[in-house]
C-alpha cells in the first residue's frame, strides 16, 4: 500500500488536476485496476509515478501501481538510485534486465522503444496488469503529430487511451494534458533523481528537430502547441482527401 500523500505544492496540485481531467476524459482508470507503470528513470516517468501514487490518497477508486524499469544494460538508468526513491513512495521497483536486439547493428529511437514496449507487454500479461501507463506528455503528443506528418506522411498521434490485444491490456497516457516545462519544474522542486546518463542519439533524433521547430514557431504564434493538440479533436473530414 502506498503512503498517504503529503501536502501538495501549487505546482503538484496543477499537474494532478490535469492528470485527473485526462483520466476522467478518457476513462483511463477503474476501481481495482493493476497498473504497470513504465519507469525509465527520466523526469516524465517519475512525475507520472509520483502523482498517480499521491492521488490514491484522495480519489474515489483504488488501484495498484507496479513500477517497472526495463534495463538494457546501456548505463542510462541508475537502478541503485531509483530503488529507494520508488520505495519512498511505498512501492517496490521491479527490474527486467534484457539485451537490446540491435537488428544487425542498427540502433535508433524507434527500435529501442519497440524493444522496451515488447518487454512491458510481456510483463503486463505475465503479472495480470490491466493497464500500462506511459509517461508521454502533451509535448510528446504534439511532436508525434508533426513527426508523422513530416517524416511518415500520415496524420496520426499518440492516443491518450488505447486498447491492445483485443482489450486484454489498455495503454494509458495520464500526462496527456501536462506540458514538459511543468514536469521539469516539478523535477527541480522535488529533486527527482537524475538519469545515469543521456542517450547519445537524443541530440540528433527527429523528435529533437521537431521540438526545436515548435519552439521557433511559438515566437510567431504563442498558442501553437495548444492549437496543434486541439486540432486532433477538431478534424474537418470534408476538407481531407
């Protein structure tokens, strides 16, 4: 059983409220859910775990959290630091050590994510978790829309809630309404543990390029991020091919 949440700071309250709204809007959680939480050691997954854990003290449903870290042995995650931090929230950090299949030497963000997701799916099935919570936030969703448009040639995004395997597992993204700068502020405020090191591919990824483009567009249109996000629910089919 997780520890009761202490007094929330105004920042935590704002983030918790946004998470609560996303959970309600998309029906992400139900009473009795066993939720596998993907914990990478980065600020996003730690914010997700902390707020979901704290909310259990006052929401009208009861759910169990199962924090899981997939460790590919690449030195990006400091397990020794993460374990006590997760324990302070009242949970036990589970760790799955695997070797990253590099497909004959190829290693990129997509393939790393695919391998990690496969382990998460297998663990959720083996441990009877109905939900899988990922730490993607509003900026991630916005960037994915543009990445798919520019680099794939399709209009699609990360769904806040997605049923998989004929409904046996539901993938949820409770941070869907939370912006990255809010999570960064929370990480500083609550002194989240830092990752052991950063991914060497991050600086050259397509996501980094799109993120920079969005930031530049904000100088012309301050509300550009909200506009992109809102467009996903305001599709005018009569103007599509």
